[in-house]
C-alpha cells in the first residue's frame, strides 16, 4: 500500500501530456495498469540500476566515468522499457 502511494505520487509529477501519451500506448498494448504507476516503476527501476552500476564503476575507477555509466545505464533502461511497450503493442496488433 505504501509503495503504491509512492508510485502514484511519483507518477503525479509526470506532465499530463506524457501521461496521456503513455496511457494510450498502454491501452494499445493491452496492459491494464495506470500510466502513473507504469512510468513510476520504470523510473525507479532505471534509477536503481543506474546507481548500482555507477557505484560499481566508482569503486573501480574515479573521475567522470561513474557519472557517464550512471547516465548511460539510465538511458539504456528507459529505452529498453519503451521498446518493451512498443513490442507489446506490435505483438497485439498482429
């Protein structure tokens, strides 16, 4: 219950236009989940993995590399999440 409130609160910070866009995509994909919760889960997952990989690299090397790994991992996770949604839509339309 607490986690759901956290996810809805985090999803409430997302712009309405973006929420509407993802709500439409989730309906097309057949995913029965609110856009706020879906987006929040993906944001938290991306930040968590980015922190883990950034801290691993920080222990191995210093400098700008951990920041680049953090940003790179963040972008990759967000991109993979969007691809997952895209292919779910594609699979449902076929």
